C-alpha cells in the first residue's frame, strides 16, 4: 500500500515534499571493504519501493541504473510510489563521485561497479534483480548482465534499456561528434554547469520561457509526467499512487536541488566515458555492441537452452525524438540486437518500442511503460486503456 502523502490540508506541498524526500531509505550508505587495489570506499544508495521486511529474498527487486548524473534520487519519484503499490523493491546506487559515493578515476569506474553491486546485494540479502537503465546507465547495465548473469531471476530474467546510449560514431549526432573534439580537460567543469542552472541561475531566468525550461529539463532528466502532455500520467499518479499534483511539482523541483547539494564531480568522468575520451576500455565488455551481443548470446547458449529455461527478455524503449542518439542510433542498436537472419532469437528475447510524445529524458518517466516494467520485475499487473502495441512499436493513446 502506498504511503498516505496527499491527505494533509494544513501542510504545504513543499513541506510534504521535503518530508517525503527525507525518508531515510533514500539516504543509505554501504562501505566497500579495502582490497589490494583500493582503500575502503563509501557507496550511497536509495532503497525505495516496497519495504523488504524480514525476507528480502522473497521480495521482487529492480536495480535502477540512471544516466550520466547517476543520482540515487532518481529512484524517489515516481519509482518509489509505484514500487510500493505494485510490490517491487527499487535500488538505485550513486556511482563514483555522485552523492556520497567515493570518487574513483575514470579507468576504475566499471571495476568499481562490478565489485560494488554484488557486494551490496549480498549485504542486503538479495539474490535476484531485474536490471533497468537509462541512457549512459546502459554501459553499466550491460556489463553487469554479462559478468553477473545469475543475478537475474532464473524464472523471469528481465532487462530494460531506456533510451540506450549509442556512441556518436554510430548515432551521427552532430553535437556529440563536436564534443569529441574538445580536450579532455574541458570536461573537468561539466558538473558545475547544471549545478549553476539549478542553484543560481534558475530564479533569475525563470521568465525566459520554454527554451530555458527545455534546456534545464534536458540537463536534469526531468520528464513529461507534469507537463501539458503528461496531465493524464499526473492524474494517475494522484489517483492510484497517492501523489497529488502539487506534491509532484515540488518533488520535480526539490530532487535536482537536493542532488546538487551533494557531490556531482563523477559526471565529468561519465561525460568522458560516453564519448570514449581518455583511456581505452572504459565501456568494458560492451565497447563494441555487435561483439558484445554475439558474446552474450554464446554465454546464454552455454547455460543450456530448452527444457523450460526462459530466454533472457531484453526490452529497449526509444523516444519519439531523441537528440542524444537520433533515429540513426536507434536503428543501429536494433540492427545489432537483431543480428543476421535472427541469429540470436534462440537465446535472446529482444524487442524495441518507440514511445510517443517522449524525448531522450522523458522516456523513463512514462507511467504506463513503468508499470509494465514493474510487472516484468515481478510486481502486480496493472490494467489500463489507451495503449496498443503494433509490430514492436508502442502507441500511447490520448489517455496517456
């Protein structure tokens, strides 16, 4: 049952948002023990959605892996409320240099991730998770999928990729190709720019209209739940999940500001990582998508097929318009996963969907898509109208 957060008539929406965000479950820390390769490292994370109680192994769990500004706080709204209602626990981990997670050099980020996730899951008593990522989180998702395949449910292995990032070599996105020409030193100030927008410049430029709002949303990953096209989603959040619209609007403003109260220097390394600037190998196993998918397929075949063993289900959700990967990037990814003449269909259940009325940052905020993913992760199934699926493309009706 979702928390009752909308029945107050005397407390302001801002105060309720502050109290909501102060939930200690969103501000957890874990220490990765020292090894021969590194000192002890602090890891901050959010433990949202359904409370695991005394039997964490029995609770379906989703590991949500955000994009470049990889804050655990992106699990707070709306994933926490959905997870509570549908019975799914949601974990989100601050990657190095975000929140309270100890920063590490770019060359060590993936090694940190592959050491941290299994250790944290063991610490929390979790055996299996569904893997869900957005944008740059794809790199971390796919490496985890390959190296720790057994963390997926043996009965319902599920992976979701929201707006999976594609290197500009394959997407052809001009702005990112231009960014590749910048010296690596220029990215040492990248994390300061969104911080300035949120904490300093925004009040002064609040009257600048849609252009500034769009730029801010792109930097912060704020989606379309509360804009004009998202009114239905906002109403559904209020009616079904107990989050009135005023609370939603306050959380949308408060979460980025809270995120920038902590450290965000890790975003500098992630920008370099996305562009493959600096040391080679920062994408790990998925440095080349076709090779990765072929190796993943062989790994799946080595586990044994048939006899009721389910194929791993991988779903990619693309935006209607995406300035980060474009149509060319989407087609490239779809072709990689399809292989030649369906060569991976025996072991990989892959499908892609394009979600109407979304851009790169609003895809993971489409409520009805999120509900479907929570169901795949082991949550209760929801019933809704207004959405049909035709030949792999999801078309959201006016109700969405």
